[in-house]
């Protein structure tokens, strides 16, 4: 995937405002849709940066919903255009907690069916 938003320092047109620049990066394996790298911000925080072909706010919105339901998800540190910057988390996955949170999401009811925004055109 071509990423026209990235310059040599890891920043670019889509870099989240107010977030320090990347000091170093290394590619992460996996990810079928987005280009994903691990890196360190200039302030020392370890992050995961996703560069997506869709507006990254769509994924940030979904992560916020999961976090609101108690799912163990990484914090969104910044989002701009097609770039999503997440805190890097380590350790083994907490599959039971994730399962409980997703079950809780499925028990919620609202006034309407579906997501609050159309993500098919993201």
C-alpha cells in the first residue's frame, strides 16, 4: 500500500496534531488491510501506528465503543486522516475478558438497529 502521508520522520499530512513525532519505527507482521508499525514517539512512548486505506476515525470509533463496554483494547493516542496511533500493549491476550465485553455489547439495545454511522463507504 502506498502511503503518501508519511515522510522520513514518520510524520506527514495525516499525523495526529499535538502528538510528538516518531523517533524510530519497525514493521509489524500481520495486518491484511492496514500497514502497521511499532515505534517510539520522541517523548519515549511505545506506540503502534496503523496507516489505513479508510478514514482511521472509523476504527477509533469502534475501539471507543469496545472500551466503553469494558473490552481490553489499546488506548487511542491520536487519529488523523488515515493514521491511527495506539498505545502499545504487551503480554498475553485476555481472551476471556474480551469475550465477556463482546457478549455485553451484544446484550445492549438501542432505539435503532446497526451502527450509528455508515461504515460501508469508509
